[in-house]
C-alpha cells in the first residue's frame, strides 16, 4: 500500500488510532473506528460506514455470527482513507470543471454554455448538433446536462 498522505496527516491518523485503541491490541472495534473517523472530520451515514467496515475490517470466525466483532487494523484503515482521499480529489476536480462550464450557475450546462465551451476548444458545431449531444447525455429531459450526467459521461470507459 502506498501512503498518499503527508507525514503530518499520517502522524495525526496514527495518533488518533492509538488514542482510540483502548485495549491496546492494535485493532479498533466498530465503535472505536467510528469515533476515530469523526475525530478526523470524516462523517458517514450508517450504511456507508457499515459498507466500509465490512469491506476493510478483519474477519474472524466470530464475524459471521456478529459483524460487530469485526476489528480494524491501522494499515487497513490507512488504506481505506487513502482510497477515500483520492475519490474526494477526483470529485473536487470534476465539480470544479462543471462549475467552469456552468456559466450561469444554475447547476446545468445548457446548449448556449455547451456551444461556448466547444468554440473555446476550437470546435465548431451547428446548434442542431449541440442539441443532439445534449439530448444523448441528458437523463432528466430538461434539455441540459446536470452534474450527475456530466460525471456519468466522463466516467465511461
């Protein structure tokens, strides 16, 4: 696992881990992990937290009887936080790009904004072609590209 955090942030995570590891077994219980994440400023809804914990927690024979028996070790926690951090960075970049294209700030890219973008990129499209592009991408039927549409089209492989 490659650690993407600064030395200072890694130290902060390690200190928090040690502080919440009440029984000093180098493993955190479900509750200890939850409160550690909150102390680091990371909040989850209950389902997201369980998905994370079930995926990254250390499974034992007891786990299958009660998932609350899962424990989280430091490297698993750090690996997850690295992954989450990268996802957050991508999200920030996408939102920044979308906001640049959404000139009027209404949360949608309309035909005029799309035309401006294409002209800026040196592309010349007829209005009808731009409307066709938007129709293909638009999932709401509003004649514009929402942020969700924007992300979906960019993430296609």
